[in-house]
C-alpha cells in the first residue's frame, strides 16, 4: 500500500490531466487524498494480516475519496482482503484468486465490462496475467490502459460525452495500471532481497 500511495503521489497530476477532458478533473487529487489517508491509517494501526491491510485500505478509500473512485477502489481492496481472510502469509496463487474476486466485485458494482473504457480494461488483463508474473500483470494492465484511447466510453462519467470520449486514455484504467505496477515493483524488490 505504501508503494501504491507513492505511485499515486508521483502521478496524481497526470491522472487529473487525463480526467480533465472526459471526467471531473479530480481523479488524481481524489486518489492522492485517499491513498494519503490509507498510508496514515496503516501507520496508526498496522494490521497483522495482509487481508486486514487491504480491508482497512478499502474502508479508508470509501470514506475519503469522492466520486466513483472511492467506492470502486474501496470495493476492490475490501473484497480482495476479505477473500484473503486472516492468513498471516499469502501465496501468489491466493493473492491472484483474491484479486480476481475483487475485480469481479468492481464489475458488479459498476455494471461494467472490459471494452467499456473503465478501470476494468486494465484490471481484467492485469489480473489474468498474474499467472505468468507480477511484471507481466503490470505490463498487461498498462497495455489495457493504453488500449482505452480509441474506445468510446460506455460507463462512467465519460460515457456522457459519447463519441467525444474517443481519443482519450481512461484515467481509472491508468490508475489501476499504476497500482499493479506498484505491486510488481514490491514483488521484484522482495524477490531480489531474498536472492541476496
């Protein structure tokens, strides 16, 4: 979560720029506020289990982020955390399955599917690629976000623009790719530390 917060902090202005032509121009600032609060909540009361970390992060995002991002990212993290349960350690396979459940909950909440120009265009291919590696997941999510540029939005705020949404990268898909990129960075750093 610290790596995710750092990624959001680093890219907040770009996320807001992406949101300006097709949204409310607040995606970056909203996520920055939310992930700053997540970082503070985890420092104040660090949960013992990975599932509890994600559940707390999800609750914090829901309570601090406006618009659709708070409920959607909050649902993703809470459902993933709930799926992980109280296990003190989580295998790669358990995390992949839990994330798959979390992404399914996001799709249900938003009534969206891949191709609708939403965060799912990054999350679905990203989580599917976790069977290969964390870096493959990050790359698939990034490619999914880039693939939203020629799409016409069918869900979310951008859908009100109709054809005018074409030609713009979806900010939610972009922030989702950022989070999977942060996960890959942490996994690779951990693997490198274990190899030493």
